[in-house]
C-alpha cells in the first residue's frame, strides 16, 4: 500500500513538472504584444504617407490639366471641354476618396503590398483564431483588432494608389496622343510624365521602408512559421493561393483551368513557325535577343513594374528619398607617429554625410585626438586635442571615390617649442582617393589616402599624407 502511495506521488510530481515546463516553453515562444503595436504603428505611418503623397500628386495633375484646358481652349474650345471636363472631375473624385470623404475604395483589392504585406496580414488573421499564441497581457485582444484594422486600411490605401497610378498612366498616354497635333504642349506633358514617374517611385520607396523588420517582428515571425497550422493557413489564404485559385482542404488539387501547358505552347510555336531544327533555332535566337533587351532595360530602370511608366527624361534617383534616408553615419580612425613635439596619436572621428546625388555626398565630423605615448615601452593615454571636419566625396568608378575636405585641428600642448611659436589651431586642406567595400547588408567599410596641401604651414610640421580607416552604416 505504501509503495502504491509513493508511486502515485511520483507520477503526480512528474505531471506537474511537465505542465510547468510546457507552460514555460509556451511563455518563451509566445508572440509579444509589442509585435502588434509595431505592426499598427508602421501600417498607420505608411497609410498617412500614401494619403499625403497621393493628394499632392492629384492636386498637381488637376492644376496641370486646368492649365492645359485653358491653353487648348484658346485654340479649340469644344475639344478642350470634351478632353478635360470629365477628367478633372475624376481626379477630384480620386482625391476625395483618398481623403476618405467618399467612403472606402469599393473595387477589388489588389495585392499591391506584395508578399510581405500578404504574409503580415495572414499572420494577424491566424493569430485572431489562435489567441493562445499571444503573450498574456492586458488589452492584447484590442491590440490585435487594432493591428488588423490598420493593415486592412493600408490595403485599401494601396489599392486606391494603384488605381490612381493606372488612371494617371492611361491619362498621360491619351493626352500625348490628342495633343500631338498641337505645338507648345511638350513641356507641360513632360511635367505630367515626371510627376507620374516620381509618384510611382515614391510608393515603391514607402514599401521598401515598410518591409524593414524590427526585433519583435522578427521574433514573432520566427515563432509563427514553426507552427504547421500556420503553413496550412497560408496555403489556403495567401496571395499565391488566390492567384491560382487554391481552395479547399490541404492536399486538394489546385484549379489550373485557363493556364497553358508546355505542350500547348509548343503546338502554338509550331503553328506559327513550323517544326524542325530551324524553327527551334529561330525561337531560341529570338528568345535570347528578347532576354538581352529586357535585361538591358531592367538594368537602366530596375524599379519599373510597367512598360507604360518608362520615363522620357533622365530621372533623379535621390528625389524620392527623404532627408533621413539621405543621411549616412560613420566613423574612422587615423594614426600619426610620434616626434619630439607630439606622442603617437590616434584621431577617432564620427561623421554624418548628406547624399545630395547618387554619386556624391557631403558632410561634417568631429574628431578626438588620443595620445598613446612614444612607443611600446612607453604607452600612456592622454587627451591631445580635437578637430572639426567638413568633407565631400564623389564616385569616380566602381568602388573608388574622389575625397576632399577642410579641417581645423586643436592641439594646445607642445613640448620643447618656445612659447608663442606653436599653433593651437591648424588648418588642413585634404584631397585624395577612397575605396569603399561592403562588410554586410548594413555596414560598409572604407579606406582613404589623403594629401594635406597645407601641411607646410603647420608649426610644428605634421605629416602631409594621412591614411584613414572607417565604416559607414
């Protein structure tokens, strides 16, 4: 009897321990509430950006069309009314709907957010049906519902933005055809083309920033992707599933009705070009030429997703970048050997650069001079001054840049120099070459060799050549 009682207690203890371990494991793998907050914040921010940029683009198009209508009215008033009256009203309607004054977009929602937004939306929908995966905290259900609403609103704005892009694309093509018989409209049409191009590029820029994952989001996606039920959910509800009409239970055959098979494509080619080795060679040659042309266009305009968006001007690649996106932060270090006046010093510098062109940037920096003694047998750390820097660099070719700058360096302590001879502030004019290289996706290294053409004005004299190693992020 005593043995049975002991076995019962042991079994009960094992069960309690297993439950405690499962509880700890579940808690460790729980989706943090911070994930929901981050999704809502970034979705709301992107929705505001799209709304503001779309309103700005539509206002400019309305202004341009009104200007064109007045100019064409002096030549042909009837055609001006027919060509512009309804379009100006349509632009106004699109603008009001984007502001939310005419209700939400009632058309079919396109998957314009891409795979990332699709995955994000489905992860929230899955969590709504599996709330046990969420971290237990106050108001977590409200956070989840708020995140879902923000993502849905973002999808709606993206669908409206795609509708605006399509309308503008068709509209500028129509105006180009209708106004080609008149002179004096070329500049106005080019302005509209520029606005359409930069509007599309700005939307792409917002999407790229939106895809940047923070720590809480990375952890949440790592946890949720390990769950088999989520993978089944994605197979049924993802963008790819809707594209190929994949429905029903897992394992059911997808509906591929309407898609051409390889045999059907080969039969179509034979009907057009005949059969035999010559036909196959002709097809291969034409495909190779087409692929070459396509790759050439894609290298010139990698961000375009529609041939009708091809610009008839040279785009400014930095125009759609915000001020913060143009900033580059970095640091570098430079060593100077010891002499009878100075110990060995290391200049530790931090800098911020503004990218004003795809090939060029300019910036400011501060440096601290760290004294390190006179040799390995006399290592002593001391403060030896500071410096203020300004610089500019321009891409020469590949990863090589022309670098120039102006600096003021403060170094007050001199040994063995008569009072009043040494300069506390010395100026440097630098020019040289820098080599940049990639360390990882967020960090770039650089090495600079610079010549100071004001070195002979320094008292005491300093080295004319400076070598700096650093990085940017």
